[in-house]
C-alpha cells in the first residue's frame, strides 16, 4: 500500500538531476530538525511503520509539502486526533 508520505519521499528524491539517491538529508518543515530520509531503503526510513488513516494522511499533506521527522509525524497525528475529538463534542447546557 502506497503511503502519501512515501510518495512525497519518492517525488523529492526524483527531483535530483543525478537520479534517485539512496539517502538524503532533509530538514523537517515543522521543527526544522535535520534528519536522514532513506528513500532508497524505504523500509528502513524513519517514516515507515506508521499506520495512518486516509484522514490523517490528508491532514498531514494539507499542512506540509515535504517529509516530517518521526517525532513531528507523531505530534501531527496527535493534533489531528485532538481536533477530531473537539469537533465531535457537543456542548449542551
């Protein structure tokens, strides 16, 4: 199953004129921390292993145009779920 995050990794890697690199140094657009993207070994990449719902993927891709570090993926998923819970609360007084 192709993940939106993995697709963004691939697209970013294929932009290089020299072909697809095995590893790429990136900066997380959320926290600006430097991390290694392993698009050539996607199973070893820090973004693999997430089971994201379609809604979570859509939320992340609507907020950011590039890969996030693992911590920011977790935080962004938590933010999405918090927003979802708040939207589901009905206040009756």
